[in-house]
C-alpha cells in the first residue's frame, strides 16, 4: 500500500483482455497507474493496494459482471458509470486508456458520475435466461421467414393461419418443390424444431424461477401480459424501488419524449429509446393484445384520433408500464382489485 493513508479513488478502464487502473487521492492527485491482464485475482491484488474500502468506478461496458463481483469481494465500494453519460470522453483530442480511467475517477471524486444500477447476481442470472430466450425466439422467427421466402420463390401460398402448426406442416409436406428448395425447407424445419425445444425449456425454467414472485403474479392480471412478458418486466426492471415513481420508470425505459431546451426555445421530440429494448417491446406488445373494453384501449383510440397511431401506441405503453410499476412495487394492482377497468 502507498504512504497515503486517506480514502483512495480508483478508476478502471475495462476492456476484454486488459484493463488500466488509475489510483488517486481524494483531492485528485495521481498515486499509480497499472495495466493488468483481466483476471479476478490480479484485479483484487491491485485493489488491495488502494487500502480499506476504496471507491472504485468502471464503465458498464462489455463483460463488466466479473469485475464488479471481484471488486465487491475485495471490499471495494463499486460504482458503475453509465456509458451514455460518459460518451463525451471519445471527443477529446487525446484519448487513451489512462485518461479514460483518470476521468472516471475524477467524475466520481467530484460527485458528477452518471451512475448505472448494479443488478445483484440473482437478477443478472434471471436476465441472462430471459434475454437468451428472446434471442432464441428471434432466431426461430428468422428461420420461419426463410421458409416463407422459399415458398414465395416457388409461387406457393398455403392457406393456413399457422404454417408451422400441425395442419400447416402436413400441407407443407405435400408441396412439390425443387430438390434444392426442398432440402433447404427440410433443414429449416429441423432447426425450428430444435429451437422450439430450447424455447420451451427456457420458458419453463423462467416460470419456475419466478413462481413465488409476488410482482410476477400480480402483473399477469393485466390484459395482454402473460408469463413471458411478465418475466421480461421482472428481469429487466429488477428492483422497482430504485424508481421514485412510474414516470421515472417510463423515462428509464425510453418511453418518454426527448427534451431539448435553450433559453426560450424548447423542443420535445420522439421518445428517447434509451433503456431496455425488451421492456419497450414488452409494453407495446401487451397493449396490442388489450381488449377494446379496457380503459387503456379507449385512451389509445382517443389519442390516435388526435395525434396518430404511433403516438397513441407509445402513450398506451406508458400507461401500461405505470400499472406494471405498481404491480411490482405493491404485489397487486389496486385498480384491478377494485374491479375498475383501468387496464
């Protein structure tokens, strides 16, 4: 450990293979600069040199989980810098890893660091399952689109609601195709079957993980929110108490308009789309399934008549996410408990 006995501020510029660690005093004086090969033991050894309970900051970049866990195990107070909040680094005339790590430490020392939430390990694991399931479904959708493309090349249109259901598969098997096209369709169907099995396994596993989660059960009372969308909300939002109110949650999810103000000029534009894509998708997907008798659907139609379809859809998604907030926070949704049609 250095002769300096005060609390140290540590900035880490984390990369895939190597990282740069800059240690500072609480007044900004640089104590040491070290470049290490990424390894939990090597990182812990360097943090030990910063004394007891150092304040450590790193950016929420590729593969940050292991670094945060190693730092917390070493007794550090860890802060995660939001990438959008520190993107100004890239516009400097001189940009290098040491400057990046030092600037992170400076922002933390001056209490100007734009922080991201550090999800606990259990939430990270749940997110891993939910996000992977979403990727499997996306891959499967792409394969199904390829089957339709092959049929289109052959000028074949099979009149069924679900081409990949029992009836659709039976009709597809009887379609005469050229050898190359038939081989491709057979391969695509085999891959779809594999992904079906994986999707079912992950869906069951996620439902089992959340079986006793009060918020997960509560938000499924909302029309359009089933087990899959409920799991997305629970995993991506995490601890809902970190949001002061539903408006903060909607802003975090990127469902609020951009606001640009200078002197007397104010511009409010499209939604920011900054935040979880899965949460935005789940909110919009849920309101698409709302019955016409619900209040959200009525509000959506009223807004659509004045402002257009897209704005109405986003406004309805915000209303739904507001109810999701209360469901996750309280374990029930009072508007539904009282028999109202707010959903």
